[in-house]
C-alpha cells in the first residue's frame, strides 16, 4: 500500500515481472472487494485525490489535505496547519480550488478507466 510508484522494482527485476503494475492491480481488487481497513490512510487519500481530479480536473491540495486529515486523523489537522500556511505564503498552495478548462474531458477519461476495471 505504500508503493512510491517509482517503478524501480520493475526496472530491476531480472525476469521482467511488472511488480508495480501487479501491486496496483492487487490494490484495486482489495478496494473492490472491501478487504482493507475502512479508514486505511492510503486508500482514503487515493479516493479523495481522485474525487478532486474528477471535480476540478486537477488536484486541490488544501481540500485534499483537509479531507484526508478530517477522515483519518482529525487531531493531526491542527498540527499540519502551520505547514499549509507556509505553503500558501510561498504561493505553493492555493486557498481556492482552480478548475481546468476541459474538466469534462478529464471526467470522460476517468469514467472510461472505471468502466474498464480501473479504480
């Protein structure tokens, strides 16, 4: 569940096993079958991230962070506020979400991936 998606294991595998792709396929099956802890942080983060991308066509970092912490670790939300404020001051994170021009195009891609068995 904590794969960084760097594909290092896949590249280094001497027999050509696509380890990263296999891990993601297993994650999707586990999510579809509900065989993971309900508040498992990585699964929650993935779902919230996809909801953001579906809604705005891109990630909305402040919304993702707030949603993630509220659903998984509410007590840590206050502790991460300082980091969020620092990112906002430096222009690295916006207060308001922005939507891309062709958000419908992104939604079609996501819907097609979901229909074909993606998460």
